[in-house]
C-alpha cells in the first residue's frame, strides 16, 4: 500500500482519537463554568500545545510562526469578545450613576475584581492587555467615554482623556499582576487605594477622591 495512503489513514485515526477527549472535557467545562472559561481555557491549552510542539523542531511543526499566529489571534479575539460582554454588563450595573468620577472609579474596581471572579480570562489578558488598552470596544471604550464626560463637565481637570486612559489602564494591568503574584493581598482595598490615586491624578480633591473610591459597588446586573 502506498505510504501516502497509510499516512492519511493514520492521520485520520489520530484525529478521531484526539477529538473524542476534547469533546468530553470541553462539554464538562462548559457545564461547570460557562462559555467564557471553557473557550479561554481551550485556547490557552491550544497555545501551550503549539508552543510545545514547535520546540520539537520542523519535522513536527513545519510552520510554527503561522500556527502560533493563528492561536494568538484566536486568543485575542476571545478576550476582545469577553471584554465587550463585560462592558455591557458594567453599563447595566452602573446605569444609575451620574457622577463621572464614580463611574471611572467603580469601573476600575469592578475590572480589578475580575482577577478573582474570572482568573482564566485575566490570565489570557495579561500578555495581551496593552493591545486592548485603546480598543474601540470592550471596557476601554467605556472608560474613555466616562473620562471624556468628566473632562467636558469640569469634574476632571483638563487632561487629555486618551492619556488618562493609558494611565488608568496601565495601573489596572499592574494591579492584576500584583493580585496574581500576591494572592494574600486584599485586592479590593488595593483597588480602592489605586482608584483614589487616579481620582487625585484627574484633579478630584483629596477628601472627595477618598470617598468616591470607596462608595459601595452596585450589585452585578
């Protein structure tokens, strides 16, 4: 029998066997944790597997850069979709708040809580977070909107909103790293302290900034 046919049959058999396990595991992950953790976890595993195979060299991984690019692109798109979903949830939860300062502070604190409530998503966001910082959707676009409203209304000093977004986004990503590195840390208190620092950076008076950064967060929508 020609070697090509033998190889095709073996590849087909391998594909069938490999597919049986993921279907079983992914289905169970979806039932227990929901869509986002299941998809994000699957992509992390695929990316790790791709990296491991590419270490083996060209015979196993003939086009490592192309494979990695597709895996990374899929992970980034999944993160972008998840962040847009959370952005819509935040909009609903914060819809009754009129103070731009409270909106920015609450959005920051709710985002920081995701390191504990959705660690799988935040693990993927860690290496790609800066790429989403000035996105046209998701959490970033909503933070920019609130910064623009606060600046236009005089609640914040005349600072370029995009620059303020860079500062707040970078602070958030640093806090996420800190929460993973120091799981014993009181993450909510750290988020409130950093939110207060951001309010002062934006020109909110010190006492006001302290109070705004510690207002009760709304219940999830």
